[in-house]
């Protein structure tokens, strides 16, 4: 159960970090990202042609629905923070309820897909592995951006927070701030 919660948190963090960035990207960049993700996931999950054919429409639907919920949740918290001084206690309580309801809907969506829909397309072992592959793909993108010079500071590339060291040190995660 703990690892499932961990994967859910990781997935949400991935969506938070990529959703705003993807909105600002051109359609061509989004297509390139989606193609790279397909290649990476297909390889790492060792998808057969028939599995890929069944999995990708489900996964795209899942991602689109989840992104909408994540965006709604983020907008709810941004609205609350921006207007906190002008909201009544009742409005604050309603906003809190809405934010946590959206988070619950995200978890329900994940449960629906991971415990039902993905299992119709993939063997259980591959569904279990999917969360790790999503996390690994995120790390892959971070490393790729740094290698392309996006993560360089003055005088060259620096080893910033969250970057593994040459001795295989794991990525560290910044603490997630409380929504309110």
C-alpha cells in the first residue's frame, strides 16, 4: 500500500512539473515529447505490438483526464492563495473541500485505470512496472535537458539539487509544499 501511495505521489509530482511546461510548448514539441514517451515506455515495459495497440489509447485517455484534474486542482489552490485575504471562512472551507475532492478524483482515476483498464491491455507485472517507468522517464527527461545545456549555470554544468552524483546517488526530491 505504501509503494502504491508513493507511485501516486510521484505521478502527481510528474504531472505538476510537466503540465505547465507542456501548455507553453508548441504542438510540434508536444508531439515530439509524446513520441519519445511512447518509445521509452514501449521499450522499458517490453510491450508487444498487440499490447501497445491496446495500451496507448488507454494511457492517453488516462493522461488527458488526469491532467485536467491536476490543472483544476492547481487552479483551485492558486485562486485560494491569490484571494485568501478576501475570502470568507465559508469560501475557504469550500475551496479546501474542492481541492481535496479533486485530489480524491485523481486517486479514483488512477485506481480505475491501474486496477481495471490497464489490466485489460497488459499483464499485471507490466501494470505494476508502469509507475516506475513513468518515474524513470521523468528522470530521463531531466538528465536530457541538463545534457542539452538547460541545467547549466555559470561556467558549465553544475551538480544541482536532485541530480545524481557520479557514484550513483539517487535523485532527491524537494519537499512538496502544503497546498494552503
